[in-house]
C-alpha cells in the first residue's frame, strides 16, 4: 500500500451502523466530533436504515476532511447505473473523500430474511461482483466526471474475492475477521492493494460483561453462511461455531481496556493492514458509543495515525 493511501484514510477509523437510528441533526453533530477527534475515516453499513447514498451525503456534508466509506453498499439493492451515477455525484461534490465499498451477493440458494423481509441477492459472489464492476464502468457520463474517480473497495473474505479486489479495485474491506485473516489477505492481494479491516471491540474492563456483548455479536453474524464459511477457512470447527466458543469470540472481538484494543489494532497492522476501522459494540446497538470513540481516540490516534 502506498503512503498516499495511508494518508487518505489514516491508520485508524470508525465503523458503525448506529447512525441509522439517529435523527439527521444528531448524526451531523456526532460525525463532526469524530472528525475533530482525528480519526481518518468513518465507515457505515447498509440495511434498512438510510440508503448508502443518502447516508454518504449526510456524513460528507457535515464534515470537511475525513474520508467517508460505505462498508458496504449492497449491490443487490440498486442497479449498476444508479451506483455509478451516484458515485460520480459524490466524487464531484466531495473531491477525494468518498470511498465506495461494495458487497452483498448470494453465496447459496437459501432465501435470507431480516425482520421478516426477504433480502434481495444477485447470483454467485465473484462472478456477480465482477460483472457489476464492469457494468458500472460502462455507464455513459452525461454530466461532470470527477477526476480522479472515487476509490472502490470490495467486501472480500475468500481468496477469489480478495484477488478480484486487488486486480479491479483499490483493495478490500474485510469484516468480522481476526489478524490471521489479515495476514492471509495480504499474501493473496500483494503489497499494493489497500487492506482496510473492520475490528469489533468492546471497551469495558468488566471482562465478563464485555464477553457477553461480544458473544452476542459473534453468534448473530455466524448466521450468515459466508461468515461461517470464512471462520471455517481459518480453522474454526463445529465446536467453535455452535457456541460460539470463547476462542472464536476472542479472535473476532477485542475486549477490555484501551491497551487491549491498541494491541489488537497493532496486530492487524503488523499482519499487513493499512487501515483498521473500530466497530465499537455495546449492549444497546442503537446507541452512539461516543464515550468509547473519545477514549479510543485519546489512546490510539497520536501514534496509530502517524506510524
């Protein structure tokens, strides 16, 4: 990864879905503070809250410098034409600050639901994503085209998707992964591709309470077949997934004080990550973990952003 990429995102960012449950003015206040704290980027998910384009406009318009990255925009939710034209508009309005993270595809033939609503999906993972990228690139431009174009990354876990990310986008945004996956991803992708890793954390010195929050998070994501498949590739078995086991929970979620979080971030950086975005977990997933964001900024950013 080049130094310019590190400068654009910094070493440490924030990952959150909590803004979906907050009114727009509250989001503006919060993201402005995140920028002032010194984080290099803010990543946000997409489900049934604000759509990824609307959320990007809200976050970018409330800030001046911080990079804003979709983590991820679901390709099953919109046509490549819509994604391409929206990305151009965001790139023109906020030069150099928007990163389009793409993901969301069917990995089996099961119909998945959320809140009783069937989630849309598109075909097989790598084939579908490659076709989607090509379709985006082919969309004619009948308006301003930002130069350079906004960066794109893929929500990549397996070897083939990681290769696609390295060959056809800026890089990869792995989610729900330990440092061991980061090391494998760097080997597969080579030295130049961006590797921006999500790391779930529970900032709580009551380790029993922290593990309870972490276990609930891991158990929920193991319901997704692609996440289960990925942890199995990393050597976790039935005994780890059925619990989930303490070994798996501790591998996925860093728990404890600021020092424990700092060590996990450094493990990812040492394994080849260029950027680590901290996903702060709490007992109430709809609340804004602003106190934790402040404490982690004080503990991590003076050294992490400029390492």
